[in-house]
C-alpha cells in the first residue's frame, strides 16, 4: 500500500525484516518508507518507520495512509495497546506524527477497537485518515452478533486536539454485509465504504458501496446518506 499528501509520500513494505536502522532482523515484521518532494519535483527518501512493537509476520505497512502531520500504518499485531493480551487475527493500527521543524515522524499511539474480536482483521484490509478522523475497516467481524462472519465493521477514531490522542468515536456497520469495510475512502465530511461481496438482485458478489456524511451533529457521527 502507499499514499500521498502534498509533498510527502509513504510506501508500505510489509515483508521487511529489519528495523529503521537495518538491524534486529524479524521475519516480515514490516516497515514503511517516507519520501519528500524537492523543489525540482524529484522525490527523495527521508525516513524509514517501524512500530514500537515488532513481531514475526506482523506485516506492518500492509496498509498505509497519510494526511497532514499524521501517518497511519496497519499491523497484524494482535496485542493490546500495552502489547499484552493477544487476540488472534485481530490487527492494530499505529499512528505517527511529524515534527514540523525536523520533518521526521514518531509513533504517538497504537489504535485498537473497544470490542476486541478475534479474526476481525482490524486495519489490515483498508483504512483512511482525514483531519481529525481515522476510519479503520475490520471486514471479517460478525456485525449482527449472530455467528455470521465476514459481515464487517468500520471503526471511526477522533482526535482530541488538546490531548493529541485518538479514541474510538463510532463503529459503523451494515448487518448483512459481505466484507463491509474492505475498501474505505474519506474526504472532508464524507466517508465511503465498500461492501464488495454483497449480492444484488440475485447477482452473486455484485458489490455495493455506502456513502456516509459527518453532519457536525450527534457527536460528529457519520450518518448514511
């Protein structure tokens, strides 16, 4: 995965074995590379980032997104924010923030859903960030709580500007979905979510997408249009 915003480009490298210094080999722990555009429109490498918690086959950087001073990167890390209490197949998202003076990014937070669910694939299929909002797919979740997997959730995190921390603000779900949240895109107040394997009019896996808008009311929740 890769993403671009302004003069910065981030490229995930989920099968990378070494840390940011080319040391501490861990098979497929993952990394991401940041590039900056120069005044002559050429892109130069400026930084390699890895998460604070690295483990074998975490595939950090499988999904990445950038907006302004923030980069988010997925990982198959199944531990909680304190890197303990694993839940199999869950996933994590790490947030990095740029120091404006130095143009370097540092990890500031590890995001996890409140209702940690096994095999949910949180963050490992798609996610996006815009302004103070991050939307993260978990396309394997049982949204109906009835034993039907592969329905999917999308978790929306909101940043507290005073504390500079992100917390879960909403979980968007569409019962009866089929990998709902496998594709996500955000722009201004809009959030679009794919439901790629939904059957329509007896056409198997025809697919569908849903458009949500944040109205500014009701605790800044995204509502289906």
